[in-house]
């Protein structure tokens, strides 16, 4: 473990990814306390004001404060990543691990379910589910995303489990008389751990992008604000054509940077966990 | 010391409709005495490794028993006790090590599991000594990850691990297949030194010259059944079963070029390939066989020499 931390802070990709992610995370946490307004949807000022001392990121066409919207939107983005991505990771891990470890009929049934979900176009499914719900909050949106994003994780985890289970080092641990629980925790789990972390990171990024996609086509939360909704509103009210850049650049840039930082983290962690990739 | 009695392993694969039953090991009998090396010889898929896995309690037999000093090994519930007496070395050194740890972990775990009474510094001295025996320098290998070492070095680490444990039974599953010719002899010598202190060794191999070099007894497997067994001298000097003869005939010799008139593998009647229940398993490749070759039983042909062939 100490070793992983040592290599983590020697890895540039990991450091860049972590720094960007932490920046936005801290902004999401403390932003709402430092912004001048408490309600992101409140009409607080004149419309279309450029950034100023009073409105740090200007105002929208309706006179809402963009900075307030931005920091609350960041919060929902992280919330969706954490819960939507987390839910998808947990379901995928459970199904993949059980299918790979137990094998047999259970494996066949679980993989049939997974494959069926994989061939259904996720976005179409999301649209249908979202359209059926008259009231949609950020929470429901994350659950919907989590319930549809797990299949590829399950497949990958199943393959990983199958391959680990048949590796000779598991047998070597058995003939060293290690207890089964110790084998799962000390031999198999550390090999899965890096995988789990990376799956979570990719699911986190995937959930954010899925949420933005839903928001943008108008099936986002009916209440509250999110980065995707900011993008949708700004496009809807011709912010791009009218040159109101402070309305759409912050959310667009934040989404791009958060997702890229997650991919940086992913690649960095891969190099940290896998000694074979550590060499310079 | 250790004895296989009617050992059988059947693998089921496929689901309800396309059930596929493979008999990997079919009523195999052998016994390895104290300080004896038994070579288990056969081609890929003949069930050699499956037998090795069963002897290490990694697979449960479908039938028959393995007796360690007349006690069924699957009735020994204390794994620590069992594995301090019976150990194994596997075929693939690369997958025998957990890739995220350094290789010295295998020695640490052995001490934790079996030799807690030995102090760490004394243990390290022992590890160093044993590594020297297999031709490795402790400083060069112990603090490395598996991808920094060669297959031969890894395999010798595993052999060192087995040597450290002064076991009674060792299952060595094709341990020399990853080594180059010069280190191969060192490893075989290491096995012999283990034999000298009274260990029984199951030497699984497909290399007959190595089998002859170190073994006392041999069991030749074909599709999971024993076709010939006995003392290695007798089987090698007077091979009776057509399969054993073919194997011995296919050993490349230093002083002989390939000749046309050796017994050919292709030399069989294709009509006999239609295998039926109860017929000899070797029927489709055998030069002696006819359609009525029923499944033979092992019979004694001379002292310490058994053959399973109805034509003999």
C-alpha cells in the first residue's frame, strides 16, 4: 500500500488528473458558501451581464447568477458521478464476480441478462425511462443511469475473475495452506482492486457524460440545476449566437476537464497498480 | 508413501442440451515409495497434470482415492499439516507468482504458514542457501517483480520454495519445460538431492530422456489410462505397448538422423477411428490393433512391468 502511494506521487498523469479533479471538487464543496446568492434559479440581477465583481461569471438572459448556477451544477455533477457511477460499478462488480466465480447455469443466466442489456441502445432506453417520469430529480437521474450502465463492467469483471481464478498463484496460495478468505482478500482482491478503482473512475466519467446528454436533450432534472442543464438553457436562449460566452463556457469547460482528469487518473492508476507499466 | 487407487476424474462441460463428458483420468493406479521418483509420462491432454492437481488436493477426484500412508488425503482436514508434507511445483512459473507482489513473498508466506518457529534472519539465511543450490543469487532475484525475471529464474525460485520445506511428497509438474538445457540438469540434481533425503517425487513430464535420467518408476498414460508401467529400466529396455514404443522411438538421438522407417503416427486404418464404447483407446493410432481390440486391463508381463494391451 505504502508502495502504491509512493508510485502514485511519482506519476505525472496521476498528479495532473488528481489536481484537476480536486480543484473542481473543492469548488463544488465551498462554492455555494462563497457565492453571493443562495438559489441558483433566483432572478437576482439584470440579464446578460458580463462577469463583474458582483456577478463573478456574469448573469443569464433571465438575470440569474452564472457562478451560483455553476457551483451548484458542479455539485449535482459530482453527485451523479458518485451515485450513478457507484451504482453501476457495484451492480457490475457483483454480477460479474458471481458469474465468473460460480460459473455454470448461474453464469449463463446472468450473462444472458447482461448481453440483452448491452444490445439495447442505452440512450434510447434512458429517453424512454426519463420521459415516463413526470418528476425527475438528480437522484432519480443517477439511479436511471446506474441501472443502465453496468453491463460492460459486469462482462469485464467476469472475464477478470475467470482469468484470476485459474491462475496458478491461487493454487500456490492453496498449497501454502492459506485460508480461503485470506486467498480471496490477499491474493485475488489486490489484483481486482486496481480494476475496481478504474472501473469506478470510468463509470464516474460515463455517468457524468450520460447525465449531460440527457440534460441537453431536455430530459434532465425537472428541478434544480446541473452543468448539462446550463448548457441546454444557454443553447436554447441563443447564448452562442449572442456571444454570451460566460454562460456556456464554464459548464462546457468544467465537464470536459472533469472527464479528462478522470481519464488521466485512470491511465495513471493503471501504471501505478501494474508494475509492468511502471518502468520509465 | 503415496498411492493412487483407481483414481478417476471426469469433467462435465456444456449446459443441459450439449452435455460434454470428458474422462481425463481413468482408473489410474500407482504407488511411490519413500525416496522414489515416479515419472508420469504422456502427451498433452493425457491427464498428467490432472493427476498432479488431485494429489495436491486442488481437484477432487470423481472416483478412487489417493492414500498418503494409507490415509485418504481428502480426509485430512488440516491443510497446514497436509501441505507441510505434500508440496507441488507448477508448470507455468509466470502465473505461479502473484504479479503485484515481489517474488520473495512466496518464501515469506511459507515461513508464516509452516515455519513460524524459525526467526526471520535464520529463515533468510536458509532461503539464500537454497537459492544457491538451484543456481540463483539471492541479491539478484528476491527484490524483483515477476516481469523482471526470466521464466527459468522464476521456475528455480519455485523449486527453491519446495526444497525449503523438506517435504515428504513433491508433485513436480513439467518443471523443466521452461528451463534451458544447462539449468535443466541443475534442477534435476536438486530433485535428486530431495529424493536422497527420502522424499517421494511425482515427476510429470513429456520428456522421456529426463524421465529416464532421474526416475525409478514410470507410468505411461494415454487418454487418461495407464498403458504401461513398471520399473523404468524394464520399461525402457523392453517397451511392450505400441504407444510406449512409438514414444521411445520418437526421442531424437544425438547420433541419429531422422529415418523413414520409424513407426509412423499416421500409419493406421482410418476405418478403425470410429471409436466405440469398450474398445481400446489407442485403437485409432495403433499398428497392431484390429476391430476387436477391447479395452485391455493392465497385466503383469515380467516382474515390475505391467502392460495394458490385448495383443501382448
